[in-house]
């Protein structure tokens, strides 16, 4: 299981990738040698960021519940 802080790192990376994709004037992005539409690229990073944030929140809640039971 990953450390919950890594989830926050992925959230920040995802948000930065989305933000910087708006700064460029690209209509496509290359991932692993494949050209994909910029909106698909943003959607993928959006899912990564949201999923990592939800995972962080879940781990934080479990941690606080474990501390409350002690």
C-alpha cells in the first residue's frame, strides 16, 4: 500500500499537467509514442488527480478513525 503522501504528489502532478496543457497551443499530446487529443490527455490526468485525492481522503479518514479508537 502506498503512503498517503504519495497520493498528494500525484494530485499536484495531475493539476500541474492539466494547467500547463492549457498554456501550450497544442491540439495533440504524445504519451508512450501515441498521439492523443489534448482533451483526452487532460481527462486522463483529471482521473488520476481525482482518484489520488479520493484515495488520500480515504486513507486519512481510516487513519483518524484508528487514532480515535486508541
